[in-house]
């Protein structure tokens, strides 16, 4: 399933849980540097689009485009691998939580590099399945989603980017995969899970097994025992990364 098809299927209620977290936004916007014109590739509903810069959005999914709020940046129906812009049309291009769904991530990043002098990408490093308890203990299918896909190091190398870790606050407002690392009960809520593409990708059987296992471990206290080191943290560095070129 392509990224466009995936979000046409699951994206109808995306804005319920996927919102800009101001602390993560600060890191992303700082990475944009002094850019005045910004292209947002795979823009979805417009999270993290800076209001103090001139933004143009690209989003292939009609379902996602329809949820962009009134007054949001103008949005073009296109894919990352074939951006309809001239070379160096923008000061910066950003792509947030979208590269994993592109047919050809390297081609898409090179297109961003072509149309902008600066590139900022928020993505997921799947290199260590043991970093996040949800993957480690409940969803062994998760690493398989990245089989045959470029690693973070390969993505960074394709555009000469440096890699920055992203610290995820315990009360993160943006409900991406690892956002609820200190709020495990949130993963029992189907509305929360529907805002994460991973569940559609692993399938209903894996989702049911993971939810049942987590529910049992929360009730018994096993989750708290396994993850007691997390309970006092205000933020954690898990799998989220910024690529900056």
C-alpha cells in the first residue's frame, strides 16, 4: 500500500491525535535556520508548519488535504519523488513523519535537496528494536516494516545530512508511535491507535495481540516493573531523529 493509499484509508480522523507539539516544533523550526520560504513535503494536515514563514505544502492524499484547516498554507497534490518545482525554489524543505511511507525515500530526499538549499526531516530510526518497550515487548512485527528500506544512516548519506536525536516529552501533544512512552494506557484507546499508521501496516491480528498483552501487563503491574526506569523521566530519546542537510 502506498503512502497515499494508506492515509486515504486511515487518515479521516488524523487531526484528533496528531497535533503540533511545541517542544518538538522548537527543534524543527530551529533546524530550518533563517529560511523564509519553506516547502512541507508529505504535509498531511499541516502540523509543524511555521506561521512566521512562507510555506507551500505538498500532500498526495486527498483525505489529508481535506483536513487542512482554513488559512493553512496552499497545498499541491504531488509526491515527494516528483516535486513540481524548479531547482532551488525554496530556502528550505521539510518532511515530518512521512519518509517511511514514500515508495522511494532516497529519491524523495534528493528531490527535496534539488528544490531547496536546506533539508529538515523528522523520521524514525528502526535500527534498534529494543529501544522502545512497545516494539520490544508487544509488537515484534514492527521492525519487519523496515525490511529492505533504507536505514537512517543511508538516508542521511543520500543528502549529506547530520542526524540529531529528538527528545520526546512525556506529555507529547503529537500522538505518533512513541509519543505515549510514559502513558502506556493510551495505546489501549483505538482512537489513539488510529492516528498511527503502524497499526494498519502490521494488521489487525498483531494489533489485537499487542493490545491484549499490554492490557494484561498494565493490570498485573508487569509493565511498571519492566519500565520503572522511565517513570521518573520528563523526556526520553527513543527512535525519533532529525536529518538536517
